[in-house]
C-alpha cells in the first residue's frame, strides 16, 4: 500500500532530473569547481597557481543590515577538486585590513560572534539536505549535517582540514573536505546546491551568495549551483573510532555496611563507520555513552514529564534521518509534535526502585551494542534503520536479615527503528513512514515484578507528508500514527492509570471496539491513534497558518517516543505581519496574532487562549520579544491526578525577552513572565543573565532565575474512603506558596581551536509551603471546600520528625472515617556542576577529561525557607565522578 501511494504522489515526471530555478523565478547563481593540477598545501596562503585558474563566486548581497544591497566588503570563494576531496579557497577583504578583522577563539562547534564564513552544500541537489561547514579567522571549525527535513545537527563531526590567515587585505581561508566525509549519491559528474554566508562583526553584516529575502522561507530551494564536480569514490570507505575510558564514580552513599566509596570502571569499545555511494552504516561495540554534560535542575509542579534533549553522540549524529512528525507553528503553547522516536529512552535509568537498603545500583541501563544505517539515493529516497540492545540490570540490596541479594531492576530490551522517505527532485513534495518496536524479555511469572511494571512489547508506526505550493509560498504538512502495546494486565493497568492517560478519571467518555478506552484491569493490549496537519502561507509580508492535531486517549508511544499527554484535540490559527524595511524604531519586526484551543475527548476545553506575539530587532541590534495571552475560563482534567475534571477561572499572562547586542565584550539578557487568574493562581519570575568576554579566548557567563508560584489548588494526595461499603476517592489539594532560586555559572576557555576547557555550575533551591487543605466541591467546578472551615474538622500535630500531620474528619461527627495528610511543605536543593577538558590531538581523534559533582537533597519536609535550602547545599555530601576517555580516528 505504501508503494502504491508513493507511485501516486511521485509520477515519473517528478523524478526526472532537471535544471531547476529558485521559487522566485530568478536565474540561480552558479560557480564551477576546477580539477586541481598541483598539490594544495592547506596553509591559508592561496599561493598555488590552481587558485588563479578557478573563477570565484562573488557578488554577495546583504541579508542584514541593508537587505538586498551589495555587501560592504568583497568576498571571493574558489573551488577545486580531485578524485578524493573538495578544496575551498576564500579571500575575505576588509577595508580596515588586519585591524578590521574581528575574531574569537572558541571550542569546535561552539557559537561565535566573530567574523566567519559558512558553506551549506546540498550534495544530492534534492532541495532538502544540508551539509554545513564554517570557519572563522582563528581557525575554529564548525560542521553540521541535515538529512531530510531536520535542522542541521552540530553533533556531526567530519574530519576535514582548514587553515586561516589574517593579513593587510583582511583574512583568508583554505579548506580540504574529503569526499568520504560527505553524503554523496556516487561517483561521476554532478552538480550540488550551494549557499555561502559571510558574517562581518564590525559592520554587523550578514551577506549571502544566493540571495533570498527575509519574507521568503529560504533554504535549499533557493540555493545556487556548484558545477563541474567529478569525484571518484571507491566501492567502500571505512572509518573506525576505537576508544578507551577510565572512570571513577561513587557507589550508593547510604550503604550501612560502609561498602560504598570509589568505584572504578574501565571500558574499551569502538564505532565502525562504513560508507559507499549513497549509504552509510555505523556499528558500535560496547559503546561508551557517558554523558559529560549534566541536565539542568528544573521545577515541575505538573504531572507531565519534562523533556530533555539528547546529548549522546551516537544518537545525535544522523538523527535527521529519523525525524518524523514535525508539524510546527508560529506561536502555540499546547501543540506538541508526535515524537515517535525519543532516543533517551534507550539506556534510561532502571524502572524498578529496588526495595530495602540499596548497596549498589546502576544509574542507567547499559547498552550492549547498537547499529545505525542511513541510505540516500539520487532520485530522492532516504532509508534509515537503528537497532540497540540493552542489558538486564540488577541492584545489590540488603534484605531484612542483612543478607546481600541481587534484585532485577530492568529487563533486557531490544529497540528497533525504521524510517523511509521519498522526496521529489524539486524538493517540493515528500512522503514517508516510520516504524518502531520495543521488545522486553519478561517472564510471564516474574519474581522480580518487572512484568507487572512494563509492557512486554510496544509498536508504533506512522506516515507523514510535506508539500510546498505556488513557488514555495504555501506549505502543507501532515502526520499520522498508530500505537500498540501488550503485556501483563498489571503493566497495562499501570499505563492506563499513568499521567499520560488517566483512564481512572471519573465522568470520562468511554469508547469500545478496537480503540477501547475503558479502565479495564484485565486488559492485555492497548491501541491508539494520532494525527496532525498544518496548512500555511509561509512566504510574503503577510503569512498565516492553521493547525490541527488529535491524540486518542489510548495512544501510547512512550516506550520509545515522547508523547506525554493523550486524549486531546487541538486547533491553532495565526496570522503574522513581517516588517523588514528598517525604520527609526526597529530594524525588523514580526507581529503575530492568533487563537488556540485544546479539548479532551469529553468535549471539555482544557486550554484556550487569544494571543499576540511581537518580535523586534532595534536599530542598535537589541532583540526584544513579548507574548501576551488572555485565557478564558477552561477546564483541567489532570490537576487532580486521575480525579475529576475541574474548572480554571479566566486569566491573563505575559512574557518578555530582552537581549543586548551580543557583539560587545559585555552583553546582557533577561526573561520575565507573569500570569494570574481568578482562581487565585499567581506566577511571576525573572531570569537575568550576563555574558563577559574579557579576551578573545575566554568567556564567562552568569545567570539567575527567581520564580514565585502562588497556586490556589495544588494536588497533594488521593485518599480512598475507608467507610464500609464506600468506594469513593477524595482528591486532596492545598494552596501552595512556592519560591525558587537558581544560578547558572559558565566559563569557557580556548587555548587553541582544538584545546578547550569548559566549566558549569548550577545551585538550585526551591521551597514550598502548603496551607488551606481541602477538595473541590464537584466536578467541573472551580470552588474548593476547606477542611475545618467549610466541611468536617482538621487538626494539625507536629511529629517527632518535625513534619506536620493533619488529621481530617471530612464529615465531622458523621459516619465517614478520618484520614491523615502529611504536610508536603519543604525545601529541595541541588548543586550540579562539571568541568570538561577537550583536546583534539589529531583530526578526528580526541581526549576528554570530565569531572562532575552533584549534591542533591530531594526534599526536606518541614523546612520552608530558601535560606535553609541554600545552607543545606554546603552540608550535602558531594558525589564526584571522574572520566577520562581517549578516541583515535582511523580512516580517511
């Protein structure tokens, strides 16, 4: 069926190679590469005779600040090639000579505000793919790869040579990029899409070789052409990246037998990369997925999981091959993409919290091996496959008799992922499919309780499409997916009652049949569906969009994906006006206005807003953005964690961001936000930051975040009515006063373009005080009844542990039994930091020395003072880890 659909969408005429013009109808610029005749010494001098033979790419036009005008400074870029590599020679003139060149020394792939030259190659000439290389006067390299519609990913590290020089005319760059490092369709004559960007800091000027306006979508469909190439590729090229690592980390610190202390770990492994025309395969043996960057501490008062980006190199590289379901929007709060693939599920922390006193437990599930294949063809096919196998994990635990036992905490699991996409050669149409399977080795009668926690199998599959119309002005995207999980009835009931679904919620509409949404304790399978579509005008001064999405209550993709909320239907509509001609008070500006509605499958509006967003760059190159929202009365079906749906009164919110000109030695930025509604909820915060660059090789940053949450009703616990014959549940809530303070300190020092030291530190403290415990009067109501005032009685007593306990008799002298609430007021604190030394001692080979320290106090009940939490940070026992890793690149 998929092949039939592809044949309908892609008739033979669409696959025929043809000379294409930009959507605007203008003739595309082009430059020819010349076969080299003499050896090229990559030293930045451009003194070989071949450079004079090559006709340069010139005629750069400004994208900023004076759109469409010739660039202030002249740029000449020449291209040579041989059988093995592409050579680039670039001369960037500067009327200030060497004194006019602005440069900074940062580590590879880091952001920079210095002068730089950036190349984007569409090597398949399919108007979609992008391979990015950037160089600055200090010789700092940046590279990124995009396959398909994903954004270029800087985690991709190619092995290429470059050299730069600053002289009386400005600066030069000389580059050699082996063809083996690029994604090519094969050998023989070919034409690539090409864009060249130059940024000159002194004039704050961004110029481009293949020009498009700010009111056009831009990208590969607007690229110029690099012609004359004729690479000669071998049948197969191979690269290997073996590694050796040594780490020292702590054991679990609360071992009563004092068995904890330093824990040494040694590992060796390798990544093997095989390439041939249009295909690449990566195999990893005993992979080292040590993450040297720590996730920031966050405050999450909701039942929705926090999303953290992937940082492990194996999963980040070539991730664009597996991109799926991205249906974007100008401005929206509740419209999330269908992420059927979330690589952080592979190697996640173990699911089961081992009972008893834990002596030693793994912090993450070990990945035994993984492999990835990516295939691209000249006629627009992209095929990707990924497989990973994780080990069965156990924890060492002391039982009640003091005997050391081994408790399984995570089963052995296989992860499989496949992606196929077909694009027209014009780049205006693509359709694709994705499938994912998770299979766990669980016994039907499992003594380790894992079978009752996790589905034994999870399968998701989806189709997506992307279509441009009318010279790349109108855009349609759509995606759809289905899911199936199966396993033990206890594991399926756990999924049903999780925060993603809340099948136990009273008053919920029930569907039967194939997409059964009953709260069924005997269920062994669960099916779901989801879909989203967007139609928009993305080109011109006036643009607009309409977007819709549906996620059925039973859709479950979180074994391998990230879909935190199911059972929703959303609609978004926006209109935007872009002002790109500079005026007295702005350099350019965008104004967006729209509406958004989110409903559950019961028809309740669980989110609604009218919004206006403004983005401005001032003539002094400050950026200012603001978002204003009005939220009419709506409902919340997740506030009570599986309890009834309740009402949220109308309210308003505002957010703003201000950032000064980042070219200066000292720059500042700040985020501010505020919201309030008639339900007594108030939130406000500020997050200022300061960046200092005292030298070209050193940057310092400090940021703070101060938040205040005053919530009229925050979920505390669910109490089951213990009165004989009763089966009701009470969702207990309390008024919460939450205060959070955190700091972020960063230091980045580059000794050379290949040697750098980065340090990061984040102290985090949050204190929450609860009062006025009670419950909502009825479903779909915003009114609460307080214990001891509106209903029943409430008596507070202080326990020997310093924690308050509230004894509640909900009906006073009536027949209902009393219950006890533990006051959750308390302070949580953490200190996270790391320092990483990176040295690329030869192209493609690196040494990492990383030190990480964490101090964590999840919650100290009873104390509700920020100062107490701050002092506790210094008293918390540090957990230090040290990792030394060395890689050695073998191959072209």
